[in-house]
């Protein structure tokens, strides 16, 4: 019996392109993303923009397109393109050519949905075309990039709105009131517009189902989702793979490691290791867990109504992540929430404390002082919700700064 071809008809591709073109013609004013200024358009490398679903990658592509005279665009998330295969790229190229004979710029949304996509991108680069790609899965993109596109790509990561971008988006002034909205609601543009909890609940389910369960053929989907919700409910806390294996009755530690790597690949959750000069010790020590967005936490868990300290810590983590820092936590006799490592040396140290009091002041300061003793640092930070102060101890400076001011300064 002959196998029926899944190839998509040219007419179908034309219909999809026409529909997607209409979607692109949107005169709604958008907030220029900070990342836009960092992207170098004149390059012979493929530009990869990766990030969590619904954080604004397609909008960023539109902002790049607005600076160009001509371009081709295709979104592989379109349900009509579900059966798109590597052989369909030739047909897509023919349709592109019929629309615009000579075009230098190609934009592809969520291209990792197509197996062996990197071959087509490589062929475009060989023809001196400019290629712009988005994707919501870090490792799938990396895997393909590391085969056919080694040395031929530049990668950028996009996150939900920063606090600076939220101010532009909401037309609010910088200060405690606007930061409280960011601290509570996070930075997903659609949620900030509508404030409908269902938006971020559906996003969570989408990531778990489409980016993890379907993509990795997970059978134990119920446990996977329960683990994700548990970790989302415990941001800022330590975890160990062994304990999670026992608590969720998973077959092996490797299963837990795989599940958490899937959460990280989809930009949902991130693990932060303890700083150690020994890489072996770093591997075996407990890690801390954080999430991409405070709004996502608040809309999908019930345990954060009064835990402002951990939410503030999470928002600081996301900002450090956005800045591309190499983040660790520190623990000796005392603890420091975040230390930034460069070339195996600690370069910056941050404590996060929602509100400093006489009861917790020494704990926060001692954590920084111990880092100072271990390193050559002479300055550290205690980031608060809205307190400001400064301490000079043994020639070392500790600045107490509201998180919102720190975010604007950086």
C-alpha cells in the first residue's frame, strides 16, 4: 500500500501566508523592547531569539521588520502548518519567490517545530540571506544549532517585560506603586492588559503540555505537572533531586533531572547552584529554584499570598538572568541570596530582604560580610521593597536600595 504524502499544497501555503500577513498588519502601538537595541541586524549569521511562550518574541520580530524594506515571514505555530516537513521548505520558498522575487530577509516563528529545519536555514545563509528565528525551547534550538549552524548563528534571549518596559507599557511613573504592579503581576504583556488569571494558567498548561509532555513523549504527565506546580510554589527554596524522587515516587534521580531540565528548556523554571570553587561539590550540593515571572507564580499557586520576601527574591533573580549574569547562591556560616560569578571569582553580592528590621538586620549584613571575607569585594547590596540606607563596616560598604531603583539603575 502506497504511503500518502503529507506534503502541504502550495495553495495551502499561500492561504497561510496571506492570513499571517494580515495578522502582521497591526497598527497597535507596541513598547520597543530593550533587546531591540542590542540586536545587530547587519550580520551574515542567523539571529536566534529564544524565550518563553507569550513573552513578546513575535512582537519583537515585527519591530525588527519595521526597520527593513522587504522580508518573508512564516509562523510554524499556525495549526494549518502542523504537518510541515523538511521537504515543504522548497515549496515554501517557491511561494515566497512568487510574492517577492528578490528578498534578503527571512523571519521564522517557532521553527524548531520542524525536524531538520537547520538545513534550510543553512542553505539561506549560503545564499547570503539574513535569517531571523524565534523559538520557545532552548535545548532543541541549541541541538540543531550545534550541528549544521556551528559558528553561523548569534543567539539572544527575550524575557517577559522588565520593570522599565512595564513603565512604558502602562504609562505609569517609576516608584513603589508601579513596582508593586510588576512585583505582583509580572511582565507578560497580555496578562498586564487584561489581568485575567486564566491567561497565565493556560500559559502554564500550554508549556507543560505542548513544550514538554508532547515533545518528550512523557507518559507520567500527571506527576510532571504536580512537580512543576510544587517547584513553582517553592521559589527561593532549596531542593535536591533525591528528595524530589522520593516525594513524587519517581523511578530514578535521572527522571527528576530530566524533568527539571525540560522546565528550564521551556524557560518556566530555573535552578541556581551553590557557589563552590570545586565543580564536583557544586554538582552534589542542593540547588535553589526560581521562576521566569511573578505573575505566573501568583496565578498558578496558592501559597504566595503573604510570602513577599520570596516573590521579591524571584523578581531580583529574573532581572539578574535578564542581564545575562552567572548566578549562584552562597552559604558558609551565613547565607547570601545571590552572588555573581565571572571566571570562577565572585564579582557581586546581593541580599534580598522585603523589609529590614532590627530582628533580621544582622542576618542580612552577616551574609554579605562573610562573602567579603572570602573575596576581594568591598561593596555589596541589600535589595528591599522600599527601604534605603547605607552601612560602612571595616571599610566595606553595604548599600540598601529599593529593588525598583536598582532595576532602573541597571
